[in-house]
């Protein structure tokens, strides 16, 4: 059976930290679906989803085991529909762990075949967050060191 993982998130924007988690996940999974969710808690995106889909596809164009999809439903249900038995997540710090732990437990209740797999962020990327990148970009700062594509 193919080991398929979802890497879900809002990816507003997709960062070098996200890229690192996906590339490291390739040693664990046969296929990784980068899943950009429409988050009901976030009413407005900074970067358009279509732009992110294009930029992420461009980033991984030489990796046939990586695809990009958008979804607007529960992650557990989206995983079921895509035969994904794993959720791939990155952890930068204990705050991330607390948040991700709660979500992992809920996803497991919603889909008992779904396992969350956590990778600790590589030290070089631990300080990068999408919210910081948005703020720097908003004020015309150079974000090229933090994202794996050109805006």
C-alpha cells in the first residue's frame, strides 16, 4: 500500500521551512499532497491561493511524488478522500507542539486511520513564520531569503 501523506496548511505564504519539511518527508512517504486549506478562522489571505498553488508547483516541479491541492472541508475527510493515512507537520517550538497535538488528537477521532507525523524544523528555518514574512513583504522588505520561489 502506498504511503500517502497530506501536508496541510494555509501556506500564506509557503516558506523555506515548509519546503524543508516536505523534502525531508519524501524519505518517509511515497507521495506527499501539499494541501492548502480554506481556513474558516482566517477571513482574508494576504497571498492569493492560486498564486501559492502555482509557486509551490514550481518549487517541486522536479519531484513527481509531490502534488498540490486545495480543499474546503475537514482535513480528516480530505485525507480519507485521497487515501492519505498520514498528516505531515512541522514543529518549530513547544507552542507549535501544543497546537498541533490538539489538532492531531481531533483528526484521529474523526478518522481513526489517520496518523500525524511530526518533524522538528531544521534550525536554519526555526525562526521563519508566514506571519513574519507577510509583515516584511507588506512594508516592501526583501523576503527572498525566506521563500523558495520568486514573488
